[in-house]
C-alpha cells in the first residue's frame, strides 16, 4: 500500500520519472498479489495494481538511497543486513507524520478486516507529505 500511495504522490508531484519506488517485505510470500482489501481501500480495480510480493533483497537495499520501514522490527532487520560501506538512509514511515509518536509502527493490516486496512491507509497518507518533502530535499541536495 505504501509503495502504491508514494508512487501516486510522486507522479502527482511530477517526480514519477525521477524517483523509483520498490516494495519488499521481510516475510513476504514471493509472487503473491495484492490483498483484495488493500486494493479496495486504494481504489484499485482490474489486475490488483499489478503487485507481486517480493522478499527483501540485501543487494537491492544496499543500492537504495532511502529505505522507509513500517515498523521498528523491520528497520532493525534491514539495518542489520546492510553493508558497512555506503549505507542508505533507513527511516520509519511514521517519522514523516508530525502527529505520530516517535518510533511508532504503522500496523501491518495483513489478516485484518477492511477497517484495519483503512486505518493503515490513513496512517500512510498522513506520513506522505513529510516523506515527499524529504525526497524533494534529497533531490535538491544532489543538484
């Protein structure tokens, strides 16, 4: 859900061709499609957003500039697997929401009801403006 929302926000901001967004999970079932409840709260129809779950790949993470994690446990797992040279910035998504508590996790709605997916979407949407500002600042610093 986060990658879909961020991709849409980047497209709307005119940055969709400049910034690439990926999605992976530490316990993802490779190849699984988007959960129908996630598709529903995102307003996706048809091929369920062409989403296919992927497991986190250490090489892909090491090549990233910014890694956004949904929870502290995932953040720790990601940081532990990164090489010591050229480490990307690793942050919590909730850190971009000024109303969220420091270190707050964004709940994984998997196996939850539609209401839980809606809550997760709301938490992600609240953090998107701050994340988009961080991406813009990073791009400006590269120029």
